[in-house]
C-alpha cells in the first residue's frame, strides 16, 4: 500500500489514534509492525491538518472543541517506496534532488531520518549527514546559497524508514508552525 502520512501514537494508543483520525477526518490508517506507528494515504493533507487543528483546539477558532489526541505527531510525505537496504542511500539521494527545486535560495534546511527496523544495517545519523551533503551540493549546483539549520529550518526533509519501506517528504516551516502536531523529527 502506498502511504503519504505517518502517525506516531502516544504509547499504547495506536488503536485510539486510528479511531480518532477516522472519526475526525475519514482517514484510514493501517498498523505497521512497529509499536504505535500507523501509516495511511491522504488525498488532502491540508484539509486533514485543519480539521485536526480545530478539533484539538490549536486552530485559534473561538469555541472550537478541545480534546487530547491519542497521536503525538503526524508526518506528511510526498512519496513512499520499497527498497533494498544496500541501495537506500543512493535511491534517497536521487529522489531528494527533485525537492531541491522547492527550496529557494537563502532558505535553510535540515534532514531528519527516523529508522525503525534494520538495526545494525542502516545508520540514521550517517544517512542524515550523507543526504544533507548531497542536497547541499545539489542546491549549490543550482546557484543557490544553502544553509543548514537543525533547530528551526525553513524546510525539513523527512525520511521515515519502516523496515524495507521508506517515506520521503519536504515539510515547510510554515506548516509546522500552523500545525504543531506536524513534526518531522
């Protein structure tokens, strides 16, 4: 199944998170082999985030109902794919190049890799550095002046690895600021 949304539930609340997102926004999520991690396909992520913001009281809409969600973070992704571990880094480097066009000159970026499974086979920190260096060189090659900001980047490259499935996305700062449950790291 193709997926473009990863949801991390609070500890032991995956079932509740799945139910909440279905009731609030009609999102069908599937469990993964990893505890409290769900994935799903969303046609309109902005509409989903706005619905959740209103329901959780972070929208600023007076009188909006407030409840404590069972999920801790949502990660919107542009694509997902299966991979062979020995080919993942080169595949990600190739795929991340297309996102370089979305990063304007002078904008900062950071790469965040969350690996679940394949312990001892893939190193998240090394992968983050390699992807960041590759993206830096790609941006420089386009005549842009790249900046890295690990604390509050203008754009976050999110890599979510679930066994031999991978999700990849570019998340702008304004999305993270509008919806605090959108967290790439």
